[in-house]
C-alpha cells in the first residue's frame, strides 16, 4: 500500500500541560478567525479510521472544548463518500451546508455608476467562511473548496440575473468543462471568438 513519505503518526504521549496549551492556542485562533470572518465552519475531511482517526477525534474534542458559538464543526469522510473517484458525491457535503452557505452569503459590489454620482457600495456582504482540512495532500481540500466555490458562484449568477432561479451551472456544459479542467479565461475567450 502506498503511503506518502513522512505520513503522520499520532503521538500517543502528549502531556496534559501540552494539551492545555494547545487548547488555549486553538481558542485564541478561533476567536481571531471568528472576529475576522464571522461564523466559521471547520470541515474535517480526514478518514474515520486508521492513522487519521486520532486526528479526527482530537479536532472534534478540541473544538467542543473551545465552545465558541460561531465555530461550527462538520465532519465529512471524504474517502468513504467519494471512493472510486466519485467526486460528484461531494455534493452531499454541499447539501448539508446548504442553509449555512445561504446564510453567510457572498460579497458583491455594484461598480456601475449610480444616478447620484455616489461611490460604489457593497450590495451583499459575506458573513462567514468554510475552512476545510485533510492530512496528507490538498486533493480532498481542493475538491471540497471547488464544490463550495461553484455553489457560491451559482448563487451569484442567479442574483445578478445571468442564471434564472431554476437554472444550475451544471446545465451549461461549456462552463462545467472549463470549471472542471481549470482552463484559463483567456483560452475560453479565444475559443469563443473562433
């Protein structure tokens, strides 16, 4: 079985003093994040077994101990849910967070000149963030953040009238191809001109 070099092995001998210092550091970190960004959803993508289980359990316990009402813990067993390269199943997580994502919104500013000549002002403000983590690579985090970004973009496109409220980004195969393959906007633009 392949393992990344230096795979994490949980230290089973952490002193109670060290643990208290870690909890205090996490508490300060969470307070800072919540102060900067508002509601913070900590999405834990590690495995629910093997060498990642102690990390999952420690994160759950630590965030529960911190007990900040604006710090929310969400567990998603990415490897189990998306096994067999079924990355479409990340939608289960997006669906779980649906109302939270809608509540936190997104930032939008209308740059069009106003009738009275006043400066542009935000029409929407984002009031929260999603923080995702895994252990040994960015693949889980990238897939997760891309799905969350697509959900936010779809809300934005509906809000400004590019999509109807019944339309989904998935209805537009050219967009989805670009989004999934990471093509640049310049490449897409030159293809549309041809």
